[in-house]
C-alpha cells in the first residue's frame, strides 16, 4: 500500500465479448492531483473511468483507491463521485434539492442537508439560483450544479466524463479555470476524460494518452509536449512536425520551425491562418507529408507568404526530439 497515490490501476483489462476495450493497463495517480485521460474515440478512456467508478465490471486486474482494493466493491462504497457528460440533473427538482438528493437518500435531516447543499452551491457560485429548476439554467449553470452535487458527498476521487464538451468555447475556458481552482482548494484527486488536448494541457498535473486500449504515455503536460514518446503521441498532442532523418524519426515543435528561401525542407504553402499573436502556415513537403510552422505575427507579416507559393521549412537540429518508435505519415 502506497499512500502517495489516490488511485492505482494494476493490469486492468476490460473485455466486451470478443473485443478488448482496455488491455492490461497500469497507472498510478498521485494524491490530490488533477489527471486527464485523453485519446481518440474508442481508445478506452471512458471505460477506464467507469471501471474506477465501479460502473463497469473489471475483467482482470485491480483498482486501488487511497490504498484500498476496491475492485469488488459497489460504486457507492468506493469513495468516488462521478459527474456525467449530460449532467443528469433531476428536471423536477430545484438546484438545492438536486444537490441534497444523495443526503436525502441516506436519511439526513432536511434542514441539515439543505444547509449543506447550499454551502456547496455557494462553492460553485450558484447559491443565488438554489430554488430554480434545471430548465431555468444555462448549460454552464447546470454544469456547476452537477459539480456541486458530485462534491457534496466529499469523495476521495472525483471522476469527470467530458464535463466541458457541451459548453461554448468562451464558457469552457472559464469553467475549466474554476475546476482547477476547486481541485486545488479541496485538495482531492480529479480524473477527467476529454478529447481536447488544449483542455488537458490547461488542467492536468498528469496527462495520460491512450490508444487502442493501451496507455501510450503518461506524464506532465510539459513532458508530453516537449518529449512525446511516439509519433502517435506527437500527432495527438499536436504542435509538432514529424520527419524521417538520417538520425531516425524525429518530432520538431512547429513553433520552433521557420520559413526560408533555401536550406531546409522544400514545401508548398497550403493555407495561412491568422491566430492573433501568431500565424499558422500549413505546408506540404515534396514527399507529400503535411507540416506546418507557427510564426509570431510580426515575423510572418515582415515576410508574408501566400497559398501556392514555395518555401523551405527550417529548424535547428537541437530542437529535434528522437522518437522511441516510428510513425506512419498520413
């Protein structure tokens, strides 16, 4: 038993009839940390989350929470709470009664449970909406109520299944800031499933990239961005070009690349996207590989390029990161 970790997965496997959704993965999630599981659809991240929660039966392996083996325990006895993608609020109950519902089931007195529910609504800045029904709230407000309902049971681990996917981009940024603040203030572990690399980079202390039921890399956001373990991770995290050189397969950050008239990899400009502080230039190399450069806006506009023109993509050898395994160019 190692109490440095709130969650440990030991060779966890999930089978559905003849298919394997999660294939003997092992993972340690440090105490009071924010962990994001990410990867493409079908990679096993949601199945992993549901096995931690006890909502999916584990085919093989063990799950430990706060040092206790919970593999065979029902979800209610695991010390976890889950916030679902669709929020799953009771439409006929007010916000305060939604948050208080779990305490009502356990027989907590009405005055006590409502006071406690109001405390957690205040924590997520929704106390003024306590008597409203879910239909009277915006999507972001419903999300906060669902979060208060999950937190009121004081879980050791909070599990979040794509909680921001239904929000507009501006609100998504605001709510993820609140999630990170709450995680730090409450000092409990959050495990958050997402498709979004930007979301994971902004929130996570630990990023776990999955593919085909396997963990391809786990580490801090900076570690994964600076040193992707494979072509798959580099492509999925984004922001990298992948090249085959005489030194092997390498990843090079796109913001470390520049454009020149000669001396690099010849490529045709395919598209130019102005992004405010930077400009993203998409290219196609002579070998037919997709590549891009992210240039500071003042650098780009000092020597702008147009789609259809040709330039050389250049970078410093010191910015190359050799990949552990090969990639298949798209």
